[in-house]
């Protein structure tokens, strides 16, 4: 009976982690990286708690199956979040390199918009 209650608690915690992964995905999509990072840090304790509970809990084959399905869903969500963050990081790196090149060119040629001339069409 105690194992059943602990199993329900474990499922509840993993479900909360799964819902948290969905929330983190939304934050990443909205580029709210600070909130996403804060949420990731807060989830570490729940992961550790789940790990400890699972270590000492004796599960039936049916419980094990249900738990593994939930864990697989959670794993997929977490991997997708990692992929999204990696892609965003690559995009930021690309934009940063582009900006650095532009800045380097402007400094190399001492570019000043106020001192540049105008183009006119002499064919008219």
C-alpha cells in the first residue's frame, strides 16, 4: 500500500517535470531565456528526488511500464528543448560574426555616414 502511494507521488513529480519541460519550450520560443534558465535550475531538486524514490521503490511490471512511458515522453521533450536552444545559439553566433565583420570593415575604412557622398544617376 505504501509503495502505491509512493508510486503515485513519483508519477506526479515526473508529470510536473514533463509539464515544466513544455513550459520551458514555450519560454524558449518566446525568447524568455532568463525564466527558462531559472525554471531549469529549480527542477534539479525534483529530478534528484525522483531518482532517490525510484531507487528504493519496488515497482510492478505494469508500474514500471507506465513510468518508462512517462520518462520517454519527458526525455523527448528535454531533447527537443536542447535542440531548440542549440539552434538559437547557432543563430546568435552567426549574427554576432556578421556584426563583427561589419564593424571590422567600418573601422578598417574609417567609415562615417556623415562624411559619405551621394550617388546620382548621370544618365538622366
